[in-house]
């Protein structure tokens, strides 16, 4: 079970209760009254535990699991070892996410005002929001119901935060409007000036950055990620995006709905990503580009041109992935004298 | 106009006033008494707005702009649509930066001491400097006139900060001397120990890091950027450098005047960059190298050898840029059977 | 000498005292009573200074040094200029690290409770530990003897920290158990949720992250580095690892003993590194890989497959280093028409 120092487990649930949460149904013959106490991956699960099976890679672990119950697709039910109670569901992994969340629910905000928190009299903080120790809420900021602002976070003047959003320890926000159910991890920096200068022999003259950062609902922003505000237009992260740690988003960038941006990527100023783009770790996207919806950018790729809808690219400079691998194979053969 | 939640606009100005700020002059026939209320890019500007035109890429937007007035080079004045009042200046973009700054001036420091700020009795903080909520100023630290130290920033013992420098929310400084008009963005880490160890089978033994970080005047240090202090010599960032977010500068590095270091670059220990070097995003420079003045390092380049003055390099390992592209073209042809 | 604003030098020591600290012995004829006041590198050392010589690269500096005394291997003693008192030791650089530490000892923790610090009544903080200004210690957290928690650091509920560990300014820890003599630099983020989602057309559904981060003794974690907690298993950093700034460690990763991870590297989820692996700057390791003990990953490498014990790889995708260089040479020749 999860370390009780850090996680509080809910009371046990019956298979029937779990089936409801999982949006599935107990398999024929399964005992709906069976009591489950915890969740665990297949290989670690034991009596009293619920697990799940979806990916064929874990078929062996499934066939030998000692879990008491398992979430499984109807078509895989036959693979289960005898004695494992099954809950049938279309998407066992998603179902498991919901059940795990029910066993280890996050504590809801209850209106705590931490010691040392500095809330400007002109801020509007919902009574139900938690404000952590030494957090700072600036003048005119609005913090919605159920928000949790952790210790040492700094919410700048005028920043608006929607309901049930979490801002992690030591993060800082300014010049931004944040939606509901957004999670901003510790140390993220949102809304500082973009990197805009008029450069010349006399030096680099800063261009006032007069835009904002807009973050829509249900977005995740990883730890120590930085998102600069727009120069005049806004920097926009659309709903449902998940952005990992140490990502850099330049000014005026737009990230479409549901995009996935893995750790340590950078998106330079004014580039626009369509919906559901996936950018793997440490990739870079130059400025002023258009990345079509559903495009996939490989890890460490260096994108220097527009990418079409659904295109998959790799390498630096990034090229279509099949072309990339043909080049790698060719070069390898040539270097070994087989070209 | 810029969101008034975050930006305070100055009162309207006449074309004559703007010409003074722009260091330009109204075009023959322009009405010096014309009142301008705001700045905007060409495509968004409307009546009452001032815009600028410099880059031919925006020629079309210029020719159809509905801005009331525009900063423009004398030789481009003829391209302006009728009815747009012109201010002629040699460098319209720089001029626009100054005018935008006049319309949206930063609030000057006025000697605020934020609630929860912890200022050591042995620190010397100029009466005019603003110290944000919960900021910490250590013993012996000196904060110059007009500085703004934002909330949660930590200024270590003995750190000296020149006039009108800004330290962003949650940044931390130690073992460093900082010049005037420096801007340090949120979460930057300056002056921690460099990464120096005597390694062997017995383990990694830390070498005391006995140097400092010296940052000269008019430097920008991006959000979550890290600059380690020297091991004995100092780490030095010379005047006028602009360093973007999430850059890593190792111990004993020297960055020459006016360099531009884009986001997520890394410069390893003891490397020295000459003046006006440009390092594009995600590039890396190995340790103990010399990069000549005016050199240009492409995005994601991996520099493993000294680079000559003015040289332009690309790739990992970094090679002269023309050679890099010849190799890319050759490999592409070979892989397609056309080599 | 080191800037007295930042460093406090101990009283002078005799050559005999230094020999004890260095675990060496004065060379025949050296004056054990010679008084040394400071340490310095060979080229800067003058009268009263102790330096060291180990690497042949500095042979010239050694032969002309004006240091009063020098740590040196017995076999190099003959190269010393006349008048330099020698201390013979097997590993002069390690010895120098110890002596430098004796001249500039870190101030021990003395039980300071900084102004504005927020210590939960249910936390257990050893009386000898220093807690900096505005630091936050959560309920159930345990801080061992001699620890130094710097200003603005946030130690989450239940976090356990062993003896003499240092947590830098503004760092945040949650869901983790930390060993003794660990050094965590400013802005590091340890223990936040890993990046785990069940993705589908309905969006990205967060998987509760129910593991921890375990950091063993004598580990260094660089500034603004991020280490996510496990999803169920733990993320583990074994003893003696040194991790530089801005490194990203994903959930469920295991890093073996004594590994060296240079700045801006990323290790994706569930990868396991054996002992004494060296990963150079900006390299990336994909998820679910095994990297054998003693492997060496070059700077900016992109590792996409398992790496054998002791293997040295380079490039993206990473390949054996000799193969990498053969390919580079071949491509260069072909592009120049000499292939």
C-alpha cells in the first residue's frame, strides 16, 4: 500500500462499488460483495487488492496475478487466473485511474489560511480555497472556490484563478488568467516578460511585453516549467493540455487542446501548435512556426519549418520519421563500408 | 489595449511628444498636435494608436494599417496609407520600444516593505527600494536605490545589488555582486556552489567553491536560469548580456558584453565567450572552451572545440554552418538513392 | 583569498597540521612548522598559500609556482621549484579538497529558527538543525540533527530528512525520504506527481501517483533540478550520486550508487541506471531502459535502447562512440567529395 506518511487511503469498497466508479460491470459470477482494500499493479497485487489488465505486454503478469480483483476488457476476461473477480470495462487503464483516485482521494480544500500567508486586502479569495503558509496573493487577484495555493506560491496582482485549481509550492504567477481544475506544479513560472529586444550596436533594448498568459481549464503545468507572457498578443495554453517539467514556452505561443509536451522541451516565440500535438522530451520548436493538429515531434527533434497535420518528425533539423531512419541506416552502412 | 488588470497606461500624448521620445521627427505635414492614446502592432492598430514599420515582412500590414500614426524610416514613408501621421526615425523598432515604455511605464520603487519580509538588521537596504512580501535579505547584503525585490526572493548574506535592479519572485542569490539595472526573473538561482568534485573509487569528494558570481550592469537573467559561482576564480556575466529562461551557466564561465543566450542553453565550466556571441536555444557548450567575439551558435548545437571570432556553427558536434548543410544535403541524397 | 563577504577563513595552519588533514606527509627536509594562511590554484598562489599539483596539464604552472607549499605525488616531487615545501600524498586533488574545506569550513548548524519560519507543531525538528527565514516545515516531517534548511524552503508533510542534510533556498520537497549529508540546491523540486496519464479521445486522465522519492546518503541534487515521485514503485537515487542543475528525473527511475548526471539531462520514467554511470550534459534517456553499471553517455546523446555495462555511447539516437565518430568522418568526407 502507499506510504501512510504521505497518502490517506479511503475505507474498503465492494466490487459493486468499484464497478460503478470504473463505469464497468462485474463479470458474470463475480461476487459483488467482495471487499477490496487497495489498488496495486498486477505484479505486486495480493489478496484484497484491485489491479487492471489492458496492455498485452503484461499478459504474463496478468495470468499469474494474485490480485483479488481486476479491471479487464470483456475480450480479455478469459485470460484471468481462476479466483480473480473481474470487472469488465472498455478502458481498464482509465477505469483504474478513477478507482485509484477513489482509494486515495485528494484532500479537498477547506478554507485554510496558512500561517504567514500574505493576502492583499484587495484580493478576492473564495472562502473555500486553501492558502498555504507564506503564500502571497496580490491586489486584485481572484482565487476561485476549492483552489489550493501551496506554501510560498506567489500570485501576482490581478491574476484570476478558476475553481479547484492547484498552485504548487514556490510557483509564481503574474499577468495571467488561469482556468478551472488546472494543476501548476512547484516552481513553475508563469507570466513573466517574454524575451523581446530591439538589438543593435547600441545594445539590446527591451520591448515592453504587454500581453498575458491564458491557461484554459484542465491543464497541467510541470515543475519548474516557464511560460512567458505575450508581447501584445497573449500566450495561450488551451484546455486539456499536459505539460511536463522544465518546459519552456516563449511569448505569443499558442498550444492547442489536449497537447502533450514532455519534459525539457522548448517552444520559441509565436509558434502555434494545433490540437493534440505530441512533443517528446527535449525537443525544440523554432519561432513563428505552425505545427498541424495531431503532429508528433520525436524526442530531441529540432523543428525548423512548419509541420503538417498528423506528420511525424524526428531529428535536428526535424524531417519525416521514415526519412530520418533511412538516413541513419544509410550512414551506418556507409561508415561500415557496406554502403 | 493592454489588460488594465495588469498594465497601467499613461495619459495620451501628442505626436510631437512621441517624436521626442522616439528621437525622431514628425514627417512634413504631419499634425504635431495629433493625440495618441496607445501603441499596437500594425495589424491590430486602430484610431488613436501608434504603430511602427521597419521589417519588409510586414509591408502589407503597413500598407493597410488603420493606425493613426506610425514610426517609420524616412525611406519607407512613401509606403504609408493616406491619413497615417508619420514620425520619421532611423530605427523604428527601437523607437517603438521607447514609446511603448512611455505609454506603459513600470511603477518605480517607492520604498515599500512588504508584510512578512525578513530584513536582517545588518543589511543595508536603500530607503527607496521595494522589498516584497516574505522576501529575505541576509546580513551584510546591500540593496541599492530604486531596486525592486519581489515576494519570496532570497538575497543571501553579503550580496551586493546595484541601483534599479529587479529580482523576481522566488529567485535566490548568494555569493554574488550584481550591477545596476539588472533584471533577474522569477526562480533564477545565482551563486550556489559549482559542480566540482575530486572523483575516485572512494566516491565524489566536493571541492569547496570559493569564488563568486559577478553580474555587470544592464544584464537580464531569465526565469529559472541557474548560474553557479566560481570555484576560486569568479563566474562573470558582462554588461548588456541578455540570458533567457532555463539557461545553465557553470562555474568560472565568462560571458562577454552584449551576448544573447536563448532558452535552455548550457555553458559548461570555465568556458569563455567573447563579446556579442549569440547562442540559440538548447545549445550546449562544453567546458574549458574559448568562443570568439561575434560567434553564432545555432539552436541545439553541441560545441566541443574553440570557435573563432565571428564563426557560425551548427550541429552536434558543432561544425561550420555551410559544412553542416552540405552534409545534410549529401546524406539526404544518398538515402534517397541519388547520392 | 576568497571574498570575506562570503567566506570565513580559518586561522593559519602549519605544514604538519596540513599534512594530517591531507592524509599525506611532509617531504624530507620540508619545514613542518611552516605557516600557511590560505589555499590557491598554482597560477595564483603566492607566499603563505598552499596549492596542489596532480595533472600534467599544469606542469608548467607547477614548475613556476610561487606557492609556499604544495600537495604533490611522491613521483612528482622532483618537478617542484626550489623553496616550495611539499606534502606528499597519493591523491593531491582529493587532499586539496580536504585542506580547502579546513581553511574554509562551512558554519555548522546551531539550532537557529529564522524569523517567519512556519514549523508545524506536529513536525519533529532536531534542536541542532537550522531553519531559515520563512521556511515551512509540514506536519509529521522529521528534520535530523545538524540539518540546514535555508530560507523559503518548503518541506512537505511526512518528509523525513537525515542528519546534516542541507536544503537550499526555495527548494520544495514532498512525498520523499532523504538520507544524511545530502545537499539539495536552491529551487530543486522533489516528490511532486510523476507524469502519468491514461490518454484517449476523452482527454488525459491523471493516474494517481502513489509512490515516493527515496534519496540515500551523500547525494547532491542541483539547483532547479526536478525529481518526480513514483507512480506506485518509488523513484530512487542511491548513495553518493552527484546530480547537477536542471536535471529532470521521471517517476520510478532508479539511479545507482555514485552516478554522475551533468546539467540539463533528462531520464524518462522507469529507466534504471546501474552504479557509477556518467551522463554528460543535456543527454536524454528514454523511458523503461536499463543502463549498465559504469556506462558513459556523451553530452546531448539520445539513448533509445538498453546500454551495456561499461559501454560508451554518443549521438541521437545514441550508438557506440567509435561507431559515432566513424559515421561523422565518413559523412564529412562524402560531403566534401572525398568519400
